[in-house]
């Protein structure tokens, strides 16, 4: 015991200067304990501008939490592999989405069909809208959402307003000279779909020139053997390649061929895109040997 101090009481030290200041006792911390600090809650600002900014900040924080949670679920952050089995960061997922949207938008500007262009651009704009929401780029999201609405309305208008008239005339009635000029103009494109069919084959077969609103748009040629007709060529120029003429020939006006005694169409092709088109028109694959597909369709 020094100076009469009580050993049972904790000693106190004093801070502060000895002149003109209050001396405050400081109690040493007990081992294993932490000093208690009082914290004051921050209250939102009371002025109008400050209150608006405070509310906006809170909403932004909540939106960040929602986006972060969705990103964790998809990218697998915090888990083994995530839902998609990928280990991608949020920024990588966003960049992939924007890349897909960019590709769709770019491709839409290269297609010749207005109908297909509308669909591709619609999906591209939807992708950019989602991307804008995820990164909270609201001008980007709003503008692309508006363009997507325009594309959707354009698609509806195209489907409802197409009142085209379809007509097909036999080669002998149209004129061989005119048909020759038409064939030569589109010969490269024709050969890409029908590499094994020559111009002389069309002259020997039963060949029709297809007209849409009296504009020549394609060639339809068959070689009939009793009640079965082999489709040598079913070609439509790129601008009008929307499947409507195929529907006219194979469904709507199929009675023209039934009147000729035809009960079944058959086709042989090695071009996969043409085979897919024939399937959409109701053809069934009978065989596929050496890369040549044999398809048939019964006339109902």
C-alpha cells in the first residue's frame, strides 16, 4: 500500500492539464471485457432535398441486395457450382447477356425478311432491357423496352395486314424466255438449295412460276409418275421466304395437284435447311442414306 491507497479498489489515473481544465478519471479495463460505447442512430435528414436523396439511397441499396442475391443463385458464388453449374462473376454474366443481345441486334440488320428482322430485333432489345435493369442503367433499359414494344406491334401488324394474293402459272403459259431470265438472275441462290437440279430438268418437268401480288417470286417443279410426284424444285426468292407460298402449294391449294391424280409428294435433298423447311410443310423423313434425305407427304 502506497500513500494510503486501498488495494481492494481499482486505481484511477487522471488525464487533463492541471490548469484551466477538468480532470476526468479513467478506470482501467478489466481483463476479458471490452469498453462499452454508446452509439447514436443516424436519423434521416429533415429537409426535402436531403430526405429525397436518403430515400433514393435506401431504395438503391435494396435493389443492389436483390440483384446480388439473384447473381449468387445463378453464378454459384458462395456455393459449389450454382444452378447453372458455372462459376461466373456477376459482371461476367452481365457481359455475356449484353453480347448475346448485341449479336441478335446485329443479325437482325442483315436478314432480308422484315418479319424475321422484327423477331430478332425484339429478342435483342429484350436482352438489352434486362441488362440495363441489372446494371441499373435506366435510360438503356427504358429505350430498349420502348423499341421492343415497337417490334412487337410491328409483328402483330405484319401478321394481320398481309393480304397477299398467290398465283402460279405453268411454264408454257408464262413463256420460256421470261423464265430463263428469272432463273439466271437467281441461279446462284437456286443452286445452293438444289445443286442436283439443272435448268434442262426444269424444262422437261411440270414447272410453275410463282407470283405473289403478280410479282414473280419463285419456281415450283414436279416430275409425276402415276400418282406420286417428285418435287424437283420448291424455290422462293429471299425477300418472300416466309413460308406462305409453301403453305399455299402444300395445304391451301393442294386440290390442284389432287385433280392431276397425285396422292403423294416425295422429295430428295442433301441440304439440311431445305429438309427442315419440308418438315414444316408436313413432309416425313423416310430415309437418310449417304447424306441424302428422302421425304414424303400424303395429299389429304
